[in-house]
């Protein structure tokens, strides 16, 4: 059994979420907080979304263990389809944003390309010459919709959902 501690309870919550149903855990720990994010939360939101998306891709077999995911790998066909981008743009996003955010806390810089974030863009990804603009909220929604529709990925034997989740008060 895995146990853990969490941040203090949400206001108005009187008890620790011990024994919470599977779907409730995922909703409370991941989906609800991510959907509440906006504005400057974009970097944190995308970092967590890419973590969840990678978990999904690995557990459905699209990213087999010990493979390199370089340009042209078939996983970027699926990623592109799911985030509304061509496979090459999906690769660039994965390489710069996923790898950058999760390894360096910022997207990787590229001399041949500029990145932009625009929460009012009407598509998740827009390519215009040498500028790729992401709408972090539409991208989040796309990723969460894919992950949410495949909640079986949480039955991960190497990283299962915690059975006990105790909330401890802050000092």
C-alpha cells in the first residue's frame, strides 16, 4: 500500500480523503486543479499535462520503453492528431515544451523557431512561418480529454494511485 501526504484540505472540507473512489481521486488530484488554472498558471499546467499525457502514451504502448522519440517516430502521428497539429509540429512541441518544461522548467530554445502562448487563440496550435503559438488552455483541454477517456492508465503497476491519502495541517 502506498501512503502519502497532501497539501492542507480545501476550505470547507472536514475529513481526509481516505478510501476515496478511483474516479474521485483522479478528478480531485489532477483534473479539477488543472481545469481551474489560468493566466500565469500556463507553465505549471502544461508541465503537469505533459506528464499525464506521457503516462497515457507509455501505457497504451505508443511510447515503448527504451525507444528514442526522435523526429519521424510514429508516436508523433498520434500526438499531432490529438492536439491538432501535424506530426512535425507535434515533435517540435514535444521536444521543446515537454522536454524543456520537465527537464529545465522552461521550453527549450531553438534558433530557427519562436514560441508564443496565446490563451485567446481559437485553436490549440497555430504555425505561422517560424512562430508556433500554443493556446495552453485548449491544449490542456485536448490532453485532459484524451487522458480522461482512458482512465485505465491509472492502473499502472509501477506507479499505482495511492490507497491512503492523509491530509496533514500546515504549520
